[in-house]
């Protein structure tokens, strides 16, 4: 993920605890993934504040990892990508994936373009899209009156998932 503010940005990764995908006739049809919120790793180039930032993001101000140790995503629909109906941040998108993203105690359905590849060995999915974190109650720092301490509600998500058969 990449979160931004007027004075810069921060990036990080989460690991999956588990997950599975469903394939029928060489097409992705579904799947479910559990995200280990406590696995948060800040990947900023400037590492001076990474532990402080990680602690803040895991606090009740953001993810509240002590209370909500996992997040999840369950695929509800997969369809062919049509560039006349949706724009993609990722070149070569092949599908639109829709699903329920649960963060903290809120679940919202999202859709995003992705490159999905199904082979005899498994499935790979790559995506690059934005969400509005405030839709899940992650609204810390959203008030523009905070000036340079303002944190934009849009968060860029990059997925790179490989599932073996």
C-alpha cells in the first residue's frame, strides 16, 4: 500500500495468513484471503521512523491490530475487463475482480481491474487500484484543516498474489 500526505508518502506490506482460489474451466471464479494485520512492514526508503509509523498504524487510530488482528477479502465476482467501462492503473488488465473487503468491523464491496493468469501450475493475480480508507472507519488525519499533517483518504493498493494448484 501507499498512503500520501501533502509532505510525502509512506508505503508498506501485509502478509496473507491463508487463502484459496477457485477455478473452473481455466477461469478464476472465486477466492478468499485472510490478511495478517500484525504482519505490517513499512517499506519506506527512509527508515528513520518506520517502527514509530508501524506502531501508529497498528494502533486504534488506524487498524487497531490488538482488537482486529486480521482483515479479509472474499471474491464475489470475476468478469472480463472492458476498457470502455472501467479505467485501470495497471496496463494489460484482463479482469475486473469484485469482492468484500473487511477492515476492522466494516465490510465493503470493491471492484478493481487486475491481470489474472491461470495455468496448470496455479493462478497469479496482479492489481493496482485505490480505495478510500475512510469507508472502513480509518479516518485519522482526514480533516484538511490539519494543513501539512493532513493524510489523504485515498490509499493505493498493489496486489501480487500467486496460488499454487
